[in-house]
């Protein structure tokens, strides 16, 4: 399913999707890693 | 009065994310993305997030935490006669929650309709004629819809219950109202992208038109989308940050909340575009025709396009209908109660008022003001208030916040404070964003909107209606804010 969608998308669309995903979701992961375990 | 605090850091982050993530993430972002260059729009969107969205989020959280007070009292602390800006912010938020309650009421009703797919094969006719009983006359404001009124009462009851004991109650409620719409959204993404024809919709979502990046309107749209979707400019983040203990982080929390909000928008795009691609496939029309129609955005998407599509899903239709409207309801409720909480916190801080009395007073006034939106002409009035509060109210508050902090209070003072508390520091780039980039973009946005409204009324609506629900409120809110500032409160006694 995912492969068939990816095959129909131009490379620029896939690249933009990946970069956006990495910045947004990767950014959250980095922030959570940085966050120290302490009370608010 | 004893100071309220969040039960945990997770509670605060969830509450702030819940406030930021609203219906716009699902029903506005994908459409704006399609309209302004498809995948290419993601580039100005990310630039706007880091140059305006996150800096403003840090500003609001920083000022709320430093002053340990809601927006009016916090701005009073930034300098002489600045309190009115806080009242203006919560005033804009209050106007928004009056019609947000009505949209929640529509969701409550549609949740009920989902069990027997009441809209049948004509979702458009059902929504406008049967459900809203929409009139063509703006003056048709005496015929109230009992169903919408009942839904409104349920919505306000839920809102008041959610903020019953302030941060303590909100801190628990958000453990349900934040993950639940995410789960629903993931279900819709999986279903959306697996439907026949979905790939055509997603191709339109992500395929970039780099030529669009040369158009200044695209950049402006990206900045306004980021700004409107983050819940800054209502005083909510100021009030929420004021409930954080003294040693709490600011910068990292602001990044987490902002990224989670935009990540939700990005994810929502896959659900919406996949589903609209399927819709085009089923109805035998071009995807561009569906995406360019009124049914691809806002109320049309939620109450016409999606119900139509859900109706074609066979045995699973009821399940997806229920999940969809639970998602909308839970997306809306934490944004709604955060707006009410910002208003309530303002009155409690200034007048040392009892929380329950303030909650009920705000709820009753909000409910009464919203009754006009439950009438046969309510749709038009709601549309005008929504447009003016977003285009003028929020943008003006954001602009003034940048000016007050950037040119009167001092960005360095606030930056030094947040850096002293945070897990990582912000540099001078933040000062530049607050003093120049964000206010310039917001000023242009307001100026362009004024120009547009001079030449034509919003949606071609009658000028008198536009003035009554638009300009009059935009003018009245600062006046009320100044009167509240001049009133005698606990701190000015």
C-alpha cells in the first residue's frame, strides 16, 4: 500500500515529505531527549 | 488565594499542545498547503515556524512564567499602562470561544447523527437545510435551533467541568483529550491512505510547485497559518505558563508544543488528502475539482465532505463516523477550555475572584452571546466573527505583544530570564524575530486585510452585517480592555 503510493509520487514530493517529517518529529524526539527528568 | 500549579510537566505540555491543536490543524492546514504550492508550501511553513511561531510561543510562556500571572496582570508587570494588552488578548480569545462552543455543538449533534448516518446521500443538503435550517436573510436571528442550543449547553457544561479546579482538573482531563484525537487521526490516516484513489490526493498534497516560493502571498500565508494555529495571541500560553513552578523549563517546552502542533497538521494532511483523493475517485471528478471546492476546507470538509465519504464506507461507516466526530470534539474542547481558562485566570488574578463564580460567569455570558449563532442566520454571523477575530484580533495582539516586549520591556531581559530557566538557551536571533520579523509580517498581514475589506466586504456579505459582527467588535475590544485596566482590582487597590 505504502509502496504503491510512494511509486506514484515524484521524488521531490517524497524528499520534501521526509525532510518535513524529520524536522517536525525528529525535533520532538530531540527535545524530549534533552528534557531532564524533573518536576515542572 | 493559593497559587495553582500543574500536577506534572507532562500535564503542562499536554495542556499547551491541546490548546494549540484545534480544528484548524485538520480542516485548514491541508487546504492552505494545497492552495499555496502543495509540498513547496512546507518550506515557508517550516521557516515561519522557527522564525515566528516558536519565538512567539517562547515570548508568551516566558512572560507568563516570569510574572507568574495571567495575561492582564503579566502585561501590567511589563510596564505602565500595558495591562490592557492582556485584556485585549483574553477578549479576543473569549470572542472566539463563543462561536467555538457552537462548532462543538455541531460536532455533538453530528456525533449523534453518526450512529444512523442521518445525512444520508445528501450531506450538503442535510447540513445547510435540515440541520442548520440556514436562512438567506441575515436578520433571521429569532428562530433558534433547539438541537444546536442543546448541543451548545452540553458543550459549555463540558468546558466548565474541564476547568472546574483550574490547572488541577485540566492537568487530568488532557490525558484523555490530547491522546484521543491523535489516535483517531492515526486511524483516519491509515484508512485515508489505503482507500482507492488516495495516492492522487496525496500527490497533490506533497508535489511541490517551487515557482510558488517566489510569490510573497505564499510566505504570508505560511506565517499567518503558523501564527493562527499555535494558540498564541489569546493569553492562553501566558496563563498556562503561570501555573508552572519557578524552576520549570520554558524554551524546550515551547519547542515541544510548537513542533507537536505542526506535526499534527502535517499528519492531518495525509488523512484529508488521501480521503479527498478517494472521494474524487468515487465521484469520477478531477482531484483538483474536489480540492478546489468549498468542501475541501473548514465546515465544508468536516460536515459535508467527510460525512459524504464516511457514508460510502459500508459496514464500517458508523464506526468511522463516530471516530471522526469524537476526534473533532476532542480537538475542539481543549482549545475551548484553554480560552475560557485564560479569561477566568485574568479575572481571578486582578480581582481575587472565586474560581467557581468566575467560571460560571464566563460560561453564562459566553453561552448567551453564542445564542445568535444557533439561529437560522447564525452561520453567517459566526463566519464573520471568526474571520475578523482571526484576521484582525489575533494578528493585532501578536503585533502589539512583539512591540511591547521588543521595544518597551526589552527582549534581552526576557531572554536572560528564560535562558536562566531552560534546558537549552536561545540566542540573539530570538530578539531579531520578536523585534523585526514577526511584527513586520503581522503588520503586513493586517494592512493587506484592511485593504481587502475596504474594497469588498467579507464573502460579499452586507456591509451592515460585516460592521456589526466584525468591525464593531474589533473596535469595542480595546475599549473594554482599557476600561478593565482602569477598574480597581486587587493589585491596584
